[in-house]
C-alpha cells in the first residue's frame, strides 16, 4: 500500500476523514477497503513522517515489530484504536491503551490453519527422514539408501505433548489424534472434555517428562517469559523434540542450548526467537541439533490476508460499533 500522495496537512480540515496510520504490511485488498472509508497513511513509527501524522491519528494498524507502549501512546493524543494484524498482542501494552481509552483489536483466528500445518511439517521432519534421487544409481546404492533412510518411530507409537490448548493447540491435538499420536496437554484453564479432541490433561511435570515431542502454544505475556525453564527442560526425555511456534521469550534459551549439547539425540525446532532477528551471541547458533527458522509458521498468503482484515474491527471502533475481537 503506497502512502496517499496528498498529505494530511494540506487538506481542508472540514473534509478530513479519520486518519489511520499503518506501520507495517497490509494485504492490498484490505488496504484498499480501509482507504475507501478513511484517510490512510503508511508510515513506520521510527520514520520522520510519523511525528507529522501522530497528532491526528485516530487509529494505528500494526503487525509484529511495532511496539505500542505508553511512550508511543503519549504522541497519539487522538488515538481511539490499535489494530494488531495478527494473533498475539504481546507487542501492545494493553493496560496502557486501556488507561487512555484506546481499544485494542486483533485477529486471533486468522492463522490457526497455517500454524497447524507448519507444526505438522516440523513433526514430519523430525520423524520421517527422506531424500530424493537426482540421478540414476546402481541397485547396491539403491538398497543401501533404503536401509539407511528409516524412521525410528511411527506417530501412533509416540506421545505428543501440547503446552497451551488454545485455538492452535486444540487444532494440533485434533490433527495429531487423527494421525495416531497419544496426545497430552497442560493449560492453566480447565477445558471441557468435548473441546479437548481426545487430549488428556496432565500436570506440567508430566507433560515434560512423558512427551516424545512437545509443541508450545502459550502466548508471550510477561508472566510467560522463561516459562519453559531449565528445570522443565532438564526433565525432558533424552531424545525428546521440542517445537516452538509461539513466542521466543517463553523458553530459557541458554538452558535449552546446554541441554541440547548434552543430549545429541534430542532436537529443538524453533520458529520464533527473542530477539528477532537474533545476533551472533544467540546461544543456539552453533548447536547442531537446534533448527532455527525465521518466524515462518503463519506465512501463507491466506493467513496473511486474514490477519490484514483486522481493519474491519478498526473501522468498527472508529464508527462507534462494537468490534468482533476486542482485547478488553
């Protein structure tokens, strides 16, 4: 979405529509829909132009890397709503927004299918080694490959643990049970049996001690920082696989690095990190059984488009209607 070539400051104040500042990418269709109803400017919060727009902005649309905190809100006196084009809202200080009467909206169901598919791909990577032949080979080599490329376990022989049985965790449980996994989970909430998809609730201690694979699906709220602690990590089976597509800050990364070095048959498959991108001092960089991806789980065109439609809730707030997914 390109910024409107006619600057806000040059317009007749009597003809102004509410100004929406978009700090990160929006899908074209959603951006066009928004522009038909409001004045829209694309501008990162660290751009020089943001200071010119902030005083008039009534809505802010962000994605992952814009931090909305009290310091930023102080520059946005007319702000009514922050739209997070995504699922988690841990980059937004909801309490600070609420104190100023600023509504926060998001798209909590936008990327469930995409993330679940990605988790399933990681599980297949962990359990089913495979290769592809690029040229003809002799029968002896053919037979040798078939002997060497063998999965040690089938999914119906293993226990999948899920930390956090929210929207994504439930769908992972449903898919995993359909494939044949025994599924256990831990969540801070009591979840009715009919909404568990056959997953068994267990204590946190049991989850880490009994799972062959653990998939993490808790949010990045401050109280979850380092939730997967050294103690929990060291209770894992020596050949366990840990998958994280939630938030990077929920794991004690140094403890995980130490544990992986000590247990070469184990592995960690991490799609999220703290910080992003990480630097040369990231403890997992030189660990061979740590597999690091650049935050790809939600990267399907459909999911990204779904997240962009947070603009409908932004519009609802600006027009005095109740949003579908309010944070408070």
